[in-house]
């Protein structure tokens, strides 16, 4: 029983430490957003798949052959929108990155939001949701160092919670079996 309590306390303390580190990382992410240093990605859908000027995000190989409307309906993240052009990350089997892509390929409402980011203030909760949920499809190579640390802390907290719950379930099942066998 003492061993069980020590394990539970250790895991709980580790979860709290990771939660504090996660909050510190998120504070850095929030400050970067506040001072305009953080690249905000706007999720959209591809409406016209005939996109030129694409290459793999890590620079290996030739640009993918997409042709026709093969990318229609895929999730894309647009940023650095200026006039009628934008940078884009397309989330398919592999991240595809493009510079100076025409905005005509994407949902016009999303492009409008990305063109005027000042009109859509990103509050703490909105940014947290974006970092945890919206950006989950983006590879970590697209994120800042603070965003990566925030993501890894969240993964670690989730994993430790699963370990803590599983470990307690296993402990109580074993304890019940011992009690049942002692009665017989």
C-alpha cells in the first residue's frame, strides 16, 4: 500500500510540474502572439486544387505532382497573406508548403480573416484552443520553440494521466484478486 501511495504522489507531482512548465510555455506563446512575433495559421479548405509553387516542407525531392483537383477538400493553413498571394501549408499525407500562392485556391472567408488578423483579436482561450486543437495537424517544424514545448508538455501530461489511471486500475484489480483468493 505504501508503494502505491508513493507511486501515485510521484506521478501526481510530475503532472503538476509539467502543467506549470506548460503554462510557462503557453505564456511565451501568448506574448509572442501579442507582440506580433508568432506566425498565426488560419485553417481553411482548398477549393481549387490547381496550385503551383509547392514543395515539401523539409526541402527533399521535387514539388509534388498534384494536377487537376486532387487537392480539393484538403485542409490548408494560410499565413503571410498580402494582396492576392499567401503562404500555405497543405495537410495531406505529407505537409506540402507553398509561397506566393494565389488566394483564389482557398475559402474566401478564411482568406479575409487571415488578411485582416487585427480585426480578429486572439484572446487567451482562443489561442489555447488553436494551439491544442487547430494546430494539431501541423508538423512541429512549422511551430515556434515555445509552441513545440507547449505541445510536448501537453502530450506528456496526457500520457502521465493515462499511466496514473492504468496503474491504479491494475493495482485495485490485483488487490481484489488477492482478497478473493484469501477468502477461498
